């Protein structure tokens, strides 16, 4: 059976039929009817079939066959694109979910940081009011932290670091100023109100700028210097109207500012080579253990063994109450500092500084309410101005000076 020859053109949307030759249509020149010739006549030529929008020369045995239109099938590239789009949408949903979880975790950390700090100041002040031995209390707090750290390392709750003797010698100055900073803070808390101690400690940015300029050569911008004025003026205004003011508590808080900011300067100046296992948490843990061993002999020499049950009962104190509050203060002391380091590993130092400013406000307000500390309007104004200056300083530290 002969059929019409079909030529496909890739550019044309329709098929072009080449005109069949006369011999192909009627191979028998005799005009009489021939059955084979009738079957091969043009009236039975195949109709084009449309597949995927193009025409194909498939033949049909029926003259009534009409063009067939079939919807396009997805190509492999289309299926790959669809899979990638679906995967992109799923990954976007997962990233949004993980970002929300991380935000909630960070918010919970800030809440725990503030909560532990509040309870530390309350329990610590309650003990120091009736047990005026700040060196003993600081040693107890370092001892509680040391026990917790060793427990976490022994039970693999946190990986124990591998540290060399050279690293220990580099960390030693940090541990020394860390010890003095906490000791001076407790000395101030034992002498003046909690709110006043934290108001004076709001001057930390002033000493940070001063020591960085003297020992690191980091000159502040004029805007940063101007932000220090409300800090200094606010602290001076609050000190003039503080009901619990005394010079021992004032200078102890100032010494705490100097030592803590010296620790920050030393951490930049003394290059500590960290291994993979020595992160911020383990660095803080090592500093805590070293502080305990540094302060213990000094405490025994200066204050003696004042924390024994016999001595506590001999001065008419409730042994269970003193021990319980001291233990809780030690737990909160270690917890709030460790959470602070955990937050610092997740956010920038400026964000951490802003959070520390908010924490100081929270501690001052809660301590005033809990201990019913008398506060005058001038004292409140001075504290507010100082804390506003700290917040302004934190924001201006984001602006980096232009290099010539």
C-alpha cells in the first residue's frame, strides 16, 4: 500500500505535504477501476496527529480519523524544577522554624541571665548583712562553681578541654583580675545597698574606654566620649543622694569596675591560643577553678575559718538559713555567669552590652522593691541618667571610626 510522502519542517507549525507523483497515486495507467488503485487513492491519505503541540506523520486506517490533541507531558527538566521548587519551599519553612526556635532559645537565655542575677544579689545580700565576711563568701561561691564544673566534666555533660601549661600561664592573669573583681563586688554589696552598687558599676564603660586607650592604643570617637558624660554625671548625682552611702562600699564598687575592665583588656592583650575544646564556657570554667585556688589561701590567712558550723552558731546565726542561702547564692552566681558567656557566643559584644545594661536596670528595680530601699527623686534621676548613658554608649560603639 502506498501512502503520501510527508516532509517535517522544524520551524513551521504545520506539516507540509509533498505533492505525490502521478505514478505513486495510480501505478496502473489503465483508467479502468482497479481495487489496489482505489485503496491507494488520496481520499484515504492519513490525517496528521498533534502530539505535544507538534505534528507527527502517524498513519490512520480510517478516513474519518480527526486530528488528535494530547496535552504536553512534563519533561525531565520540568520534573527536576518542580522537585527543586518543592525542596526550596520546604527548606524555607524549616529555616523559618529554626530561626524562630533560635530566637526563643536566646530569649530564654536572657531571661535566665536576669533571673539568676536577681536571685544571686538577693541571697548574697541577705547573707552579707548578717555574715560580714566577703572573702569567705566569694571563696564559697567559687567553690560551688568548681564543684559544678568538675561534675559536668566527669559526667561528660560538657567536654573537658585539653589545655597546655603555657595556656594556663596565659589565663592566670585573667583569673587573678576575675577573682579581685568578684571580691570587690561582694565587699561593696556588704557595705551599701544593692541598687547603689549596681549604679556605681554602671561606670564600667568609662573605665573600659580609659584602659583601652592607655594600654591598647584604642582611641574613642568624640561621640563615645560624649556618651560618658551622662554616665559619670548620673553616678555622681545618685551618690550625693544615696541613703546607704559610705566610702568603703563606693570605692569597692569602683575597684570592681577597674578590675573587670582590666580583665577585658588583658583578654585582648594576652593572646591565648585556643584549641577546639577550649571555647568560652571552658575558658570561664578554668578561670573559676583557678580563682578558687588563688583566693582560698588568702581567705584562710585574712578571715580564717569563719564558715564552720561552730562559728556560725556561736555568733547567734541560723546555721541552716546561712548555709542554704549561701549555697543558692553560689549556684546562681555560677549560673548567671555561665549563661552570660553562652549568650556572648551567640550575639555580638554590643548586643551583649545592651543586654547587660537592661539587666542592671532589672536588678536595681527588683532589689529596691525586695529590700524596700528608700530612694529619693534625685537618686532615681541620677540612676536613670547613668543607665541611659550606658545605653547610648552601647549604641555609639556600633559606629566604627572612618579610616583615612
